C-alpha cells in the first residue's frame, strides 16, 4: 500500500482523500469513478460540481439531499421553469450553498439542456472521455485539468453553459467515471 492509499475501519485500502468520513467512504466505494449516464444524472453532477467550485466536495455531499429536494431532483424541465421567486427561495435556504451566481447558472444550464435532444447531453459529455487513461500511481500523477477537460469546458461554454471551467469538468469526468483516477493500491483500482 502506498501513502496515497489508506485503510478504512474495515481494513480496506482506499484512496487517501477518503480519510475517516463514512460519507466519503460510501461515495468513493459506490459512486466515484463509476460510469454515470443519463441527461438528468449528468445535469445534476454538472450542477453540484459547479456549486463545489471553491469548496470541499464533502460539503456538497452532505448538502446533496437538500440540493436534490430544492432543485426538484435536478429535473431539467422543472429547474428550467424556476423564476425569481425560486431564486429568492433558494437564496434563503441554509441547507444548500447560497450563491446567487451558481443558482442562476444552474437554472440557465437547465434551459440549455432542454434545448438539446433527449440523450444529447450524455452523448455530448461522454464524447470528451479519453480513449485511454493511465492509472495514477500516486495523487501527484492526477492532473487538475487535461486536454479533454479543457475541450469539454470550451464546448460547453460555447453552448452558453456556466460554471463549467476545465478544473470543474475534470472533477466531473472523475466522479462520473469518464476517467478512473483511483490510485494504484486502492481496492477500486484492482
């Protein structure tokens, strides 16, 4: 086991970023790096990654149930219909990240998703997944951005999407399984 992995209370070696938090363990074991498909699922992931910008992911994970509740399960049709009263309702909700720009971007992004054909967001985003990806030996080998995340970010911004910078899109690519950055020695890397 490398220093980039760490055994949990169950003695299973995981990526060291998991630490001791049970929600991080569950997320690491059941979600992170597992291929995720579907327009709604990827819209949610894009939205939450946008809200995470500048914050820790565990903050988002802990608030995710409330985000799902107040953003109508991230149904793009419902979110696209949000108006100023909804923005004010969301700004008053301490259960989420109360950032007006991120809330407005989520609503705007939902409207852009509706401009696409069903399944198009999924196919579009996955078209930027690299054909091959080397398993990182250590966290030092994990980039913050790649040519693919740069291209995805640029293509989304060209379509009008917001809070989709390259670093945010690389985090989305990791979490949705477009790339697998479980480090060598992690049980998920086996």
